C-alpha cells in the first residue's frame, strides 16, 4: 500500500512537471536599442519632429506678437479695424493649431512616419518573439518594458538576447 502511494505521488509530480507551463520575459526597449535600424529611425523621427515643432512655435509666436500689437494699438483703432485685427489673430491661431494637429495629431504626419519607419522593426521583433515562444514551448512571454508590472525578474528567464539572435543581431550592443 505504501509503495502504491509513493509511486502514485511520483507519477503525479512527473505528469504535473510535464504539463508545467514555461514563462519567459523580454525587454523590448533593450532589444530595440540594440538594433541600428531602430536607432536610425528614432533619430530621423526626432529630427523631423524637432523641425516641425520649431515651425509651429514660430507660428504661435507670430500670433502672440499680433495679439500684443493689437492690445497696444486697440485704443487707437476704429471698430472696423479692431474686428479686422481680431479676425486676423483668430485665423493665424487656427492655422497654427491646424498645423500642429496635422503634424502631431492622432493620424498626423509624425504618426504616419513612425508607422513607416518603426512598425516594420517592431513587427520583426514580434515575429522573433513568436518564433522563440513556439520553438521554446513557452506558454507566455512577457515584455518587461511595457505597462506590465513585474516586481521581480530572474535574469535566467530573460530571453531578450535570443530574440536579437533570431533577428540576426549580436548581443549587448555590438550591432549587426
């Protein structure tokens, strides 16, 4: 009876170990930081964004200047000229806001440029993670750099370097 119980316990632990799910995590910020194409894309996006930001700031400064001039000259202007200047200020401000929305809005040019430059790289990372999950029989692979809060991560389960290798990049910043 005792031998049967022991063998049953061993069998249960053996099968439960066979069905144990494997988990791993990757750090997508680290992975992307190791890919030269991603760094180039980010640099290009930063440069484009900076140029557009300067253009928009210049438009808002022009609006501010028009408004200050209007305030100083307001007492000397006729009602007709006041309305004309106010309309000019409102029009210039609307133009600046429309430009800002066109460049930085939800479907703006920066979003489209990011989709063009960064999304293919992110898709490549996703495909490498998916392949790693399939070949390594992982049930779940977490992203350490996302909103998922991980209070503790054991480095032995970090598979970020394997993702980079699967993509053809060498480890720890040495590039492709």
